[in-house]
C-alpha cells in the first residue's frame, strides 16, 4: 500500500477556505432566496433551466443532468413543486418510456420574480469581491479542476442513446 499524499499546511488552508466559502455562500443564497421569494434553492435550481428551455419544457433526464441530481431527489422535488403548481409532469410524445417536466405559468412568474434579487445576491456575495481578472482566473481554474473530476452522477452521461436513461 502506498503512503497517502497528505495535504501540507498551505493546501489544507486552501481546501478549508474553499469548503467554508462554498458552505456559507450556499447558506446565504438559500436564506435570501427563501426570505425574498418563498422559493427554496432546490425550487430555483429546477425553475431556472425550465425557464430558459424552449417552451419551458425539458425531458426529466435532461433536467436531472442539468442540476446534477439523482433520479430520486429529482422526482421528490418535482412532486413537491407540482403540488404547489410550479411545474407539471407530462408524458414524452417521442418516447413512451420518458417523461417531461413543464414550467407552469405560476412557476414562470415565481422564477421571474425571484431572479432579479437572486442575481443581486450572487453579485453581492461573490462577484463584487473579485476583480474582472480574478473572475477570469477563477473561471479557468474551476474549469480545469472540473475537467479532472470523473462524472459519477450517471454512467451514461456521455451516451447519446435515448434508450439509456439514468434518470427515468
């Protein structure tokens, strides 16, 4: 067995700062979103891609992939949102096995009302603390790190075969 490559003090400090920042940023954004719009972070996470999709509808598996959620979490959240009238499930016309999630008029109104304050919160809590050059550098660094992470969410993530579906 090989010896673990332990983090040195500098690396441990960076890793802890990243974890603390991610946790606190998520907490602050979630609290502000709930307080100002009544939507949870999970609600907004699903409403946003639906609001930008053609006709406000996405195949369930594509919605799940866009937010990186497993099938069960997505199904439970969609059920909660469906009960509140924010989304509706539909059968997939192209594939009887598939399903679609459609943004309702109420869901569109909710995300459109929440978006301006949510964007302001993202700007206030994140972007306003970074110069344009720092933002560009972080983008490069995050994309590099992300590119080195194997996708465990769906073994078929790169598969274009519609018969292979990890979220339905």
